[in-house]
């Protein structure tokens, strides 16, 4: 009778673990799907990265996103004007430092790179985020 009890306990334990993993993986999958657009397909090896990049307006948004998209491995770039957060979806070839360096060259700083002064001066006056201009 003892082996049957051990089998029952093992089966219950396996069921519990598999249910727990299914719930957690489903929750992680849901959070990833909300962070990326519905049109982007997540492939094994894809990664999501974030950078804080200050900006002021829709022109900044277009410039930040297009600059990030020009970096090898970046498949999708979405910048949020309220939080100054750039969310990147890309392949395993995407490099966060390379994105930060490209943005710095375009005049935008991040936690990984200081804005190039020449790039910053080329930004339209309304996009010069250190000038005290308000978000618009």
C-alpha cells in the first residue's frame, strides 16, 4: 500500500508544479504581449530592452524611435512622452549600448550615453530638453 501513496503524492506534486508553471508562464507571456505591439511577432531569441531618454514632443518621439530603428537588431521602438521610456524589441543582435550611442549622436542622452553637443544643438529649439521647455 505504501508505493501507491508515494505515487499519489508524486502525481499531486507534479500536477501542482505544472499548474503553477502554466500560470506563471501565462502571466509573463501576457506582460510581454502588452509591452509590444500586436503586429510584432516574438521569436525565440528576441529580447526587450528599455532606456530612459528625455524628450519633449512628438518630433522627439519620431526622431528617437527612428534613430533606434536604424540600429542593427532593433525590430520595434516605442518611446513614451510621459515617462521618457524607450521600449525596444529586437533580436539577440540588438545591443543596448549601440542604441544609446546612436541616440547620443542624434542629441539625446540616456542612462548609458551623454548627448553629443553637436547633435543636441542640431535639435529644433522646441526639442532641446535641457532648455527648460515644457512637454507639448
